[in-house]
C-alpha cells in the first residue's frame, strides 16, 4: 500500500468515528462524561470493553510474539478470565454500594484523604505511562507507513495522533467512548478474521499448527522460565484485577451500567469473549510466520511488533489485507487511547481537583482544560518513548503495570480484607518504597534465587510489600463493620 492509500483509509475511518462520537455525546453533561448517566446497556458495554482491552499493542505484539513465545500468552489470558470473575463478584458490588464516580473514592471511605489522593496519583502516572506506550505503537507504525515517506517528523505525528484522540472524546466522555468503542471492536474483530481468511487463501494451512512448536500453548516444564504456566496464569489473575478492577479507565465504562447485576453480566461476558478474540490473534501470528517461511521472506532485523504491519502492507497479500490491517490497527489503538484519556480526565478532575464541588458550568470549564492538559502530556510522552524505545512493547506495558499498579493492588487488598485503621499520612512513603524494593529484588533475583527470574509476578511482590508496609502503619483500632446493602 502507498502512504496516500493508507492515509485515505485512516481518514475514511475517522469520518465515521467522529460522526458516531458526535451523535452519542452531543447532549452529555458532567454525569454523562463521567459515568454515562448510569444508563448504558450491559451487552453494549461488554462489546465496547473488548475494544478497550485489546489495544494497538495487542494487535501487533500478540501475533508478533508467536515465533518466540508460541501460544504461551493464552495461559495469561486464562488468568485474565478468572480475575474478571473475581472483579465481577468482589469489586463491582462494592463500587456500586458506595455509588462511586471514581473508584479511588473507596480509599477515602476506608482510610482518609492521603490514601485517596495517593491512589489517584498512582493511577495518573500508571495510566499515562501505559496509555502512552500503547499509543506509541500506532504512532511508530504510522511513522513507518505514512508520515516518514511523506517527510513528516515524529513529533508532528505525535501531535496529530493525540489530537485525533482528543477530538473523539472531548464532547461526550464515557458516553461517547462506549459507542465509539463498539464500532472499533466490530472493526477490530472483523479485520483480524478477514486477514486470517485471505492469508489462508494464499496457501497457508492451519493443519500443522498443533504439531508445530509455535502452536504450543501450555508450558509446565521449567518454573524458572517466564513462560511457565503457573507464573503466567497467576500473573494474569492479579494483573487483570489491578489493571482492570482497580483501573478507573476500565471500571468507568463498567460502572456506567444501570446496576451492579448488569455490570457483572458485562464483565463475565467480556471475559469469555476475550479468550476467543485473543485466540484469533495467536492464530494470525502462526499464519504470518508460516507464510514468511514458505515464501522465504527474510524477516531478519524486524521486531516481532513489526511483522504483521510489514507483511500486511507489503505486496505479499491482496490489497484488502493491508486495508483491513490499517482499519483494525487504528480501531484497536484509538479505542484504548480514547478511553484512557477520558479516565485520566475524570480521575484528575474528581480525585485530585475535587471538581464535583463546583456547579455544572464551572465543572465543564475545568474539565475541558484538564482534557487538553492530558492530551499535551500524552503527546510529549510519545516523543520521549520514541527516543528510548528498545523493547517489545507489550512486555514494556506489563512491566510498567507491575511496578505502578502493585501499590494499588496492595492498598485495595488491605482495605477490603482487614478492618484496621492506619496512620494515613505515611502511605505515600510505603507506595514509593514498595516498587523500589521490588526493582532491587527483580534485578538480583537470578543471583539470589538460584537462577529464578521474575516475570509479571513482580506485581504480586510489589502488592505484598505494600500490604506489609501498611501493616506497619496500623493504629491498633479497627473500622466498624459496614452494614450497607447493595442497591
């Protein structure tokens, strides 16, 4: 595909996306921006959540990791499913009972202001870094395919990319995001399915997949390896609890359902659908590498994240495969970025600025400026990541999450599974110390633990250290048992 044809495809997709965003969000007030007025249908939210969870990182990195890690990622996805069931039956009823706009308000109820503000800042740093890494994927690919050949520098690419995200979300917030994400989910799944269809028509078969080393799913042989089943499975459970259940981005749309029962149905439906969708990405990765081997295509020098784009937009398949790649890739990338920008705006406005104490007109004005500020920060981080990037992006995302979401997981677990009160003013020290200690153990684990290396389970270590640190802050008093019932 030529840069011009790719650009036309992107602009056509965004024309439809902007139309949906405008119609869905044209009458949204602050409650509509933050929670969709709690009127969204659970099935609609479940489908839109797939688009938000499967970002541009997943779209290019999951197929790209098949050659090196086979189908081992599915072990983590099975953990995701268990984690989402726990979210549905533990966290969702709690959040609805307290009628929260931001989920971090729970820590204000449970402890006090310092814990609440600390959790909001952790989320801000975590989400901004994670969303920027994910959005970097689309920016980097577009730089190779479109902007680079046209002589446009990356910094301008970053500005244009984040401006697009801003335009999708500035009017309606979560009310728009749910509908635009539904469109993106449909485009994403359809594009991957059709890519598989057209690649198989080119002569690649799935017949040998189960016998191939690339088709291997379960790894029980070496506990020291990152692909070991129990490391992946348990990490998947706690990663999804931390990055979905304790993430304002993902829970904001979930809490837009009419009641907690419908929200639970949304969460469980999304968990089941995710298994099949990720399975499609892994199958696609097998087909891409098998095709390259059969056709003697040299992939030397290409990162795994670049393989799908390289083959889909080259002259190897019919042009429709390239068009489907662009549509699916853009759909995945902007879905995740749009919901992240909305959640960052919500959390910063509600949790850090306390915007809810103002009247509707002032809320709109403050929220608008916060939204612009979040967009500027994200664009700046894209440029920084572009300079520093040297790792597979999906691994970078999860590594960032394990260090930044660990303290959130520890704080929520302490709040939910104990009744102790704490010396709240010391909480920031604990949540700073836990990731530092985790990092020290992580980099020395091979020497200290007979060759054992940490993977995503560093999240659990981080959370455990936070939990233990909060035990050191216990005052000796206990919080009275709450008697509220779910509405």
